[in-house]
């Protein structure tokens, strides 16, 4: 007996119909491919959670319960613990330094904010996001992992908010879809020179931004560029039964353009 279409299937079909109404050409095909790839990625994430549970399998946040949806990007790499694998050595070095506080700007559903709260039991974590749904998911994730008492969840960050970086050793994590071009400016927020900063640079949205941010912080920070890294070796054994495409989609983080990171370590 044929199963009725799920809400996800109906939503994807409707989205494909909207894309199909666009003029034919490579751009339309690319949009259709991305739409279908996201659908398959969600199906695979649901399969992964059903087979393995919702505990993060590896990486810096191994053991964290992750029962929520990703508010931005793919869920499967987070569950596998391979999300943004190139950053894992940086995250471990931050944990070793044991900062008194973390400021996560663009915290999304809280993967990093809650993960760091678990690994830094003495730290206060400020989780900030302009999206109300993301903040609600972050609160749920914090509650699921018993760290809600050490998370301060809030909305938009302004230059004046960085003053807290002067109060205690601070790790600043920033992922704000290109807005880092305006927000991360030590001329307007001098307290930024006191913090260790890890920022995702949306170079595809703002060409030249890697060079601009590097120039702003070279005097006060040691700046290292970090590019993407995939970890197919950490896929579960049962993924060998999947197609090559499905295995790739388990690794895919939904990025449309390269987004290098800058790891900026305070010289003070």
C-alpha cells in the first residue's frame, strides 16, 4: 500500500514547482538540484537519528544530546560530530584555555553554545541570535543538556555589547552571514582586541572580506585562515550500504559558497 506523502515531501514538491516556473537554464537546474539535495539530506538525518539516536557521535561535543532541528544548515553532520571538522583543533585549544566566558554571535540552535557550555563547566555562555526560532531551539537544546543555568540567550549584538570582553577572558565565536563585515570592527568596538575570535567569513557574499578582517586585527591578534575539511572516515559503518551520493550528502553542510574561517588569537 502506497504511503501518503509526508509534510516534508509536499513542501519539497511545492518548492520544486515554484523553481520549475523560472526560465529554463543552468541556474534553474542548480536550484532544483540544491532543493532536492536538501530534501535528501533531511531524510538521511532522520534516518541517522532513528538508527543511532540523537547523541553527537564524535568531535569536541561528543555525547551532547542533539534532539532539535538545525536552524541553519544540515543536521546530519552535527549528529555525526563532523560539522565544521576543520575547526575541531581550534575548539579543543579554546577549551584547554578555559575562558571565563563565551560570546556566540549567531548561535543558531546552539550547537556551539551548548557544546561549549558542556565542555567548559565554569564558563558563562552568551548565546545571541536575531532569529526568534533559533533562540527557542537554543533554549531547548540547553535544557536537554542541563546547562540552561549558564546560558544567557539574547538577540542582536551591537558594538557596545562587546564591552563584556574586557571584564574577563573571552572566546568570541561569530557566524552572522556576512554581517561580520560591519560588526567586527575594533575601531568601533575596542574591546574586541581583548578577545580570542573565531569568525566564519562569508567571502562569497562580501568579496575581499577575508583580507579586510585580517587587516583590521593583525596588530592585536595572530590571524590564521582555516578552510573546509570533510571527514568521510567518521561515517557510520552502515553508511557503506548507501549510494555514493547519500554518503556525500551525510557530509554536506549546505554551504552554497566557500566560507573560510579566521582564527584570531589575542596577542595580549
